[in-house]
């Protein structure tokens, strides 16, 4: 039965009905919808808007509807949306008393409440996953704290660093994600119920009591805004899109580091796939999909912005389009975080390959310039001299490590025997003791900051 059939003489066209219905995708909110209704009915009883006895009949029937759905005894079907479904079922079970539930409420403030509850639950689950991932990244950083690898700028070999430093970089990204979500949660956690359809209800209800029952930190201040605000969806989707962007970036590194040319990463069999034609292939499909899914979640965000941008106050049916965007992003973020974390846990990194790569490509040229600068040569001049040394090496097929001290001296008399030590990757790494650097003690500090942050 429709919740609004009274004023109509003809049934909704069946194609229009299918087009209008949101039950196929909002059924997943049944637990949040029932939770909201139980709080609403409890408050109505306490305030004397409906009889206490009726409120109790309603809440216990709602509880049985909830457990029947959860146990698979009650199929969620044949209704316009989850709100109609639950109410119809309630009336089917307890008759006219059930029809009192919707006193002082509209589906407009109801759906806004349900979605906030749903996202709040989603944020809590995603936060768990992020903190598991950060914990793993910190452990990996510790495991590879002194494993040299090249750092790149413009995808060109830049300077030596360590794999531990690299892991900490990603851990910091995901820590910001975790904090962004917690920020989003605090703004989202206010109750819109009581806003009614648009201009609030005239019944003497206690909105703060409902907020308290549902674990909201406060209530919305303005009913027109309360029913039409979907900023929390935009914020959540932004957080989700940023998480996916981070996953996309790290997985991009997995993709090329696992290629033969780099050989830094050995793809675990459990997380890679073969080719139907090329027998030798082991493809980073999982990593590529993680990269690709970022496009999907960004699409959810852009879709949501596009739905909202022209909407006048207050509720408009366009907003029903919020749920698929939000649910899709919510689910995608969680499966992506979970699968990446599992893959990372069993991925092996080739220390030797990374170490060899760390020294190549004149990655220690900056060390050479720093060496001269430390002896009083202005850095710009030192840079110029080392540029010439690199050119000499390129032309004569030599490296900064293979040049003799005498060869160095032809470029500047300030070079001594210790230049040979200065241009070793290990030396370069050990000199980065400044906060943010890749030296071991400093990295241990970064790791402990990460661990402290997610306690
Ligand atoms: N299914 C609707 C939605 O998701 C619920 C609110 C319906 N309100 C209305 N005035 N038609 O937005």
C-alpha cells in the first residue's frame, strides 16, 4: 500500500512506479530506519503525543520486524521505499496502532536521519580498516627501515631513500584520511528528525531526546536546511574519493615496481592473475583494479555534486539519487582497503634490486654538491661543478662511486678521499636526520608518531 493513496483516483503507471521506487537500493538501510523509528516512537510516548502503551506496542513490533529481516524470515519487497516497507509491515502486524508511528514525522526528515545513521556506521567500519592498514604500513616501515631504494621525482631517479621511508609516506596519507573521516563524522552527527516535511512539526516533541537515543551529538538548527542538507554526503564522498586516490597512487607504484624492468616487488600468487594467451604472464590485476576504482568513487562524488547543485529548498525528489552514490562509494572504499591490506601483508619486496637501483642514475649527485658546500663553496657553484662531474661520468661511462679521488680533484681541489664515502647511498640516507628524513632514528620517530596517532 502507498503511504499517500488518499488523494489519488488512479494507480501510478507501473513503469513510473518502478522508476520512482527506491526500495531496490535503500533496503540496505532497514536497520537504521527501524532504529530511528524506535527512537521516534519512544519519544512520542514519553512526550504524551501518543499513549505510552501504543509506543511500546510499536517499538516491540518494530524490533520483531528488524530481527525477521535480519534472519531472512521477512523479504524486503513490494513497497516504494524502505520507510514505506517498514511502516506497512508494522501496520500489517499491529493494525491501527502502527499507523500512529508517523505522527510528527515526514519521510523527508526520516530519510535524512536514516542516511546519517547509515553513513555514521559506514565511517566507523572504514575507520577500523584504515587503522589496520596504517598499523601494517608502520610494521612494514620498521621491517624495511634500512632497505635502500631510489626516490623519484618526475619518475626520474632522484635521491636514495629507504623502503621504510616510502611506507611511512603512505601511512601518513592514510592517517590524514582517517582524521578527515572523523571530522566528517562530527559534522554529520546531528539529528534532522523533527524538521518534518519542511517547516518542522507542530506537535510538542522532544528532538533532543531522540538525538540522545540515537547517539547524535546535537540536532539541526533549521528545518528547511535539516531536510535538504546533503553536505554530509558530499563530505563523505570527498573523503572516500581521497582515500581511493591514495590507494590508486600506491597501487600505481605496485604496478610498475612489479614489472620486470623494476623488479622491486614480487607479486603474490594469491593477488595476481594470468593471461589467457601468454603463458608467462603474471598480471597485477588487483592493483590495476584498485587504481581503476578510484575513478568510480570520484564519479560518485561528481554525481552527487551534480544532483545537488541546482536544488532549491527544501526536499526535492532528486535527492533520492544520493543513496546509490553514497552506498557505492562506501562499499567500494571498504572492499578496496580490505583487499589492498591483505595483499600488502603478503607482498615481498626485493631488497637487492632496490638497493642496486638506489645507487644508480647519479642519485648521489646532491651528496657531492653538499660535500663541497660543507667546505665553503656556495651551493650554486657546487651544483655547477657537480653537473660537470656528472657530464664527465656520462661521457666516460663512469659513476660517482667509480670515479677515483684524483679524478674528483680535477674538478675541485677541495675533494679528499672521504668523497668516496660521501657518495654512497648509505651515507646519503644516514645524513637525513632532520624531522621528515629517512635516517633510521628519525624513521623510528615517525613510526612511533603513527602508532601513537591511531591508538
Ligand atoms: N525514498 C525517498 C528518498 O530516498 C524518501 C523520501 C520521500 N519523500 C518524498 N517527499 N517523496 O529520498
